[in-house]
């Protein structure tokens, strides 16, 4: 997936290499996340998932879209759900205070996930 350069909303920075929503800033060139003043290096596949969630925030993103965007092709619903769950698990461990009670990456039952600020 080609990483989109920025989210077009009132929280975006002018620099095209960054996505900023609330207290989260992503450097799309170096694949680094700054969240609440903490710099986090996110694995590539999980980074792509986070980019996708942020670009659609606060709308939910279907499992198949989360996976297809970085794999470059469509996969089955079951495979997409399993892969998305793994990526979200990694992201929650890195970004959430309590990954068992997430505040930002929320599930949408039977559909996918969404990012909430």
C-alpha cells in the first residue's frame, strides 16, 4: 500500500509526511508514532493498519479493507479478521494504557475496528 501523505481534516499538519489526530502524530516516512509525548516504533504491517484507521477516523474500517490496503489484494473475511486482530493486538500493546480496555482502537462487532480520539 502506498501510504497516503496526510489526513485532510482540521487536525492535520501542513507537512505531507505526517498524520496528526489528537495526541497522535505519525511520521509516515520513518514509520514512527509519537503518542502522548512517547515515541514508538511500530512494525510495518501494524503501522499500515494504524494509518488506515486514522485516515478513516472516526468511521469504522472493515477487516477486509484493513488487510487489503497493505497486502495489495483482497483476502477472505476470515483471514482478514485474523490478520486484523493480530495487528490491532500489537497496536494496543504499544498505544493503549490497558489493552484489555482500549480507549482508542475500538472493535465494531462483526465488521472491523475504528480509531477514536
